[in-house]
C-alpha cells in the first residue's frame, strides 16, 4: 500500500492541502509561521473550496438542477473554482469580472470553458458593479443560480468544515494564532470560527491591505478606507454576511511594498511562487507572531493562507514594467531588460 494520497473523484482533490513551515518568516518573527498551501488546489487558489461548498449547497437546497448554470461575480479565483466544479458536475458557468484584474485569470476562465463577462471596475453602489451584474444575469438566465460568494455563508462553511479542522490536525492542536486578509471574509471568519470551536484562546487577526475599510472597522468601529493596494482578491469595504460574527481579536495593516518583499523572499529563498495576498498574509502572520511573543506566549505557532499561485500574475507582479508603472519595488532578478 502506498502512503501517497489517492482519490476516486476529482472533486475530492479540493482541500486537504499541505501546511508548510516557512523558514524566512519564522526567523523574522522569532516563532513558527506556517503557510496553508491553497495554491495546491486544482484551480490553484483557496477559492476552489468556496466554489465546491456553494455549488453543493445549491444542489442540496434544490436550486441547482441538472444542466443548470452557475453565475458569479469575482476577482477571478472564485470564477476559476466555479468553472472547474461546474465542469466536473455537468453545469455551465458564467463569470463576471472587473476588467482591471490580471489577464492570466481572464485567459484561464475562457480556457476552462466559462462564459466570461467583463465590466469596468466601479464602486459597490454602482448598479453595474460586477456583483450586481452577476446577480442580474443569474435572474435573467433560465435554470441558473447566483453563487453570491460575498453573502452566501456556504462560503465560510467551507472553512469551518474544511480549512480550520485541517490546520488544527496538521498542527496537532498546538496553534496560537491565525491571520489572513479578506475578500469575501469566508476564509477569515470560517477558519476563525472553526479554530475557536477547538480552542477559544487562539488569537484571530485580520490582515488588511491599504485601501480596505476593515482595519478601521475592527480598530474603532468605522468602515473607513485609506490609501490603495494593487493586491487582487482582497480589500473589503463592508461587512459581508460571511464576515458577520467573525471572531477578530486583533488587526494589522500591511502595505503592498511589505507584502511584495515577502513574495520576493518566499520565491527566491524558499521556492514558492505566490500572489500578493499571500505576501500580505505572511507579513501579517509575522506581526501576529511578534505580538504573541510580546504578550508572553511561549513558542507561539501562527498559521496563515498562501492563497494562490504567482503564475496567475506573470504580467503584473512578476513584470518589471508593470511594477515600475505602479511605483512598486522591482524584484532585482527581473533585471533591467525593460530599461534599455
Ligand atoms: N487572496 C486571493 C488571491 C483571492 O482571490 C481571495 C478571494 N477573493 C482572497 C485572498 C480572500 O479570500 P476570501 O474571499 O475567503 O476572503
């Protein structure tokens, strides 16, 4: 018998991702920092989990019928998860995305067979915002469901029932802190609730990028954003249904430059090619580890999420011209090719 994992259904490849000890971040924090390898999901992001739980929930409720269509508005990763799960279960998918997201995500969605609709990036209050557009398309399409990842709590259940118990088991119940950034809030709230069920002393921290409103919300009750971020998939301005009741004990705000530095170091020193939300999460995990140490917790262990693969951002994060145009530090190994 082999000890290697064997699955009889492709959808069982979603979840049960490895947890890896991150050397550089652990040294920087002075304690163990662990990363949950969500890029190892079939769609290469954490959002495969939400896609699977949302689609299975719609089936259970009788809303999604054979031959039906799943419609969703997304920064891209949820769409990729939905397209793959829909393919595996015989459904169609329509994905609405703001057109400022990476080209790789749009190309991937088309390649997977999703119908891709792009809209200009606008504020949530605009009726043409990608979320509202996706809801309208679902209403107008026969035999279609709207996944509604922001306010459908089947999303966070994926993390209450999946990600949290996995982290708990992988760390054999010795975990002191967890943090991640928020897009829908499914991961933060779901892992937070799932871990607190097991040990209410585990410290749950929000790691917010600039340009999001949640840092201030948890700090002083005001949903107020400052600055901006180029990180895709994170940065929330409201309390989604998934975020309601999230057990947030503390909060950190991390700049793109700091997140990018960890993206660079994790690639060059540890061979992990990740997106910017992962770098921001790792910077947040280091801050949380230091805070736990300062509060006298001995040898604290902190876990965070490595949300998606960096291959999704070759034209942005890993492109010197793009970085320069955004006034961000350019990874030195990307060289000066585009300068001449
Ligand atoms: N990172 C990336 C790259 C994402 O696409 C997302 C999802 N939008 C997140 C982080 C945040 O996950 P969640 O929606 O569970 O808050």
